[in-house]
C-alpha cells in the first residue's frame, strides 16, 4: 500500500512489540479456530439447560452483487437461477431444526435482538426479504417489530421496494456499507461505485424512515489523505446518521487486495510500519472530528450521535447470552460450545459450502459440525475481551459474580502489559476496568493479546481456503 507523509508527532511506537492492527476481533474465538466436531453433538443436547430467555438471532445471506477488494467475508458473487430460493428453503429447514432444539431446552425461548447480515441481505429481492422475515418470525418465534432488528445493505441493493419491506417488518437499524464517498478511493479499494449512487441510496433510506441509519467508512485506503478522509466524513455527516462505523482497512490473504499487494511486493516491514502509522493518524483525526460533531464513542469503530434513538436490546448481553445463527456463514453460541459450518474465503470453496448447505435435510441441521468448545479459561477471556473493547469498559463486579475471581487475578500478565503501554484508563473508578483513549486506538492489538495459546495455535494451523 502506498501511504501519505506521516507526522512523527502523531505516530505511536508500540513498545509492547505488537502492531496496532493485529486483527479485528468481533467475536472470540475466531472461526479459524473452529475444527470439525467428531462427535457431531445434537443441538437438543447442546441447548439442554441453557438460558434461552434473551437470545440473539442472526441470519446470514451469503450473496453480494460484487466482492470488494478488502472483503474476506463468507460470500459469493451473484446467484445462479434458483439458488436464493434453494438457500431460503434450506434456511427454513435449519430454522425448524433449531427451534425444535430450543423448545426441548427446558426454558421458554425468547429473542431479544435480531440481525440480518452477510454478504448482503438486500441482495434478496423484496419478496425474498418478506420470506426471510417470515422464517425469523414464524419458524423461530422472533417478534421483529418488538425487538431491535439490524439489517446490512449496499448502495446498489438499497432499493425502494426492499426498504419498504424492511421498514414494514420492523427494521430499527439499517447499516449501509459506503466505505468512501471518493470515487477514486472506491476504485482503489476495488469497490466499484459512484458517489451519486451512494447519495441516492441514502436518500431512499431516509425516505423509508428506518429509525437508525449507520454508515460504514474505511480509512487506510491507498492514496487516501487526511483531506480526502475528512471529505468522506463530512459527506456522511451531512445525512446526520445516528451511527457511524470507522473501519481500518485490512489486506487479508485470498482477497482481491491481498493478491494485488503480494504481486506488487508491498508487504515489506517498512511499508507495513508506514501504513500502520497512516491508519493510526487517520483514526485519530476521524475520532476527534466525530466527537467535535456531537458523536459519542462506543468502541474503537462505533460512534453514536448524541440524542439518537436507542437501538434497544439492552437486555441482551453478548458476554453471557446465547446466539442462534441461521445460514451457512452464521455462528451459534452456547455456554459450552461455539459452532457453525465450514469456513472459507476463496470463491470456489465458498460455492461448494453453499451448495452443500442447500441440499441438507432438517435432520442434518439438527447437529453441530464445526466449532470450538469453551472450556478452561476461554469463557473468562471472552468476557474480558468483549467487555474491555467497549468504550465504557467492564464492571469488575460482573466479572467477579460470574467467575468468582477478579480479572487482575486471572490475567495479571496481559493487564500489566496494557497498563505499561498506557492502554488502561488510570482515572476510571476501581470497580470499572476501562481502556484509555490510546487503548481504544489499539483495540486491534488489545483483543488478540487476550487470545489463549490453544486458540492461537489453532488459528495459525488453519488451512486458508
């Protein structure tokens, strides 16, 4: 990646020995730590006795009209005739098998939040989106109009008819992947779109009156400068979005940019260091700009406008409550096992997994095939990681109540290292463990530092495909 000139006064040398952009941690452990479960445990057994009174439902739609150069998500480009119908048929069979397991759990299943992601859920047409909502409501029992429902969309697929369906079915949050309002930067990220089309999509979303609009932006794109970054920020702010997510660009294996980077020999240590510093500088600029415009920082990536309507779902806690994932790229979480289907990034492998998924019977969906058992100290690591990466930090009493010990007892080396680096907020009350502003800036180093050795070994041994 080529970079802009770096001001040394704004750079941060990581005396911890790690790079500031190790990995984006949105769940722990990552799916590259999952392995085939030889015993193929029945879902009935996995959910027996689990708390099911505040579940999260996630439906994964693995289709996009194009694949961006930075994308390593489980998604395929386009869908041959009939594939989306076959996929929704399989999703409905899976939902039936999962709901049967939940009903046998011994509790009263209830969903506290729902999300449709991908891929691009709005790749589905309006009638297919209606069916997706029906599966969530009629097969799973999620009342979409009574709980928060978040849906991801792209500018090209945010059409008026699709948005009307989503608004009518209770969508409370629509997240639009824009990444950049600069056409040149979009091309550099291998994301073919025009600003005029993005603006038209935003107008349609506002016309649909979905309560919360989120706009995703990316910093660290080849050729991006502080000036062009501000133009994208201001273009997004003109729509007064309730939320903004600022993502650092990653160049990962098997992606379009990954192949370009390898081919151009841009992965030298000096180039990586310069790119790290560029991203840190642009992050700090974006953060400070949004704070000055009336936004509050929720995490390294997430900013919410002051006074924006609450998104709801406060009774769901990602650290402790279960998740039901539907679709071949979705994960499910019980207290003892995280499970999913096989994972891939390469197009041919993804197509094969999707084709296999669409042929499965309800009985085949009644077992877990790939996953990672949450034994030993893994639940502690996950609780600390998912709490600490939020700007509000972690109530220490919650941790003690759950595990009977304190985080300083369980993770003295990791927390000591964070404190030495200045990543912990020394002004926080003793009952709250919280990252400092610089700690939040280095969230993508903090998260991986909390991975266990066994998880690291599994991730390192994953055969990328």
